[in-house]
C-alpha cells in the first residue's frame, strides 16, 4: 500500500516565502489534477541545503502510473524560492 508514503526533497532555500505543491495527473485542480501534498518555505528556514519530507497520503487513492508535478509559488516575483536537488519517495518507518 501507499500508507505512510512521503516525498523526500533535498533543496537549497533562498530565504524567501513560498509553497511547493505536489500534484498528480495535472499541475492544477483547474486542469483536472489532484493535490496530494504541500510544503511551505518560510523566510526563517536556514539558507542552504535542507532535507524536507512532504506527506503524500492522498496518493493512497491513486491507482496505476500517473504524472507527478511540483509547482512552486511565491508572492515574490522573478526570484526562485529554492533550488531543487533531489526527490524520492520513501515510506515512513513505523515503530513495532
């Protein structure tokens, strides 16, 4: 199953506020996509390489292969909120 699935993202924050949304099928609800996760970057996040986990539990209802999209948004125009280095799915370890 997909229970406890998370998207592990390694990024370099640029010290700006913004949001990374994780979508499947299409990159917006208007286009028929489904948002399955989100992460907010805040100005107080240390500048430099960070490893963040984005819960994507909503993927549990998705069957088969689907396109995955990351959208980056910010109120600050013409500046990158971060530099994305790696991303991978992993399952959160549950205590036994």
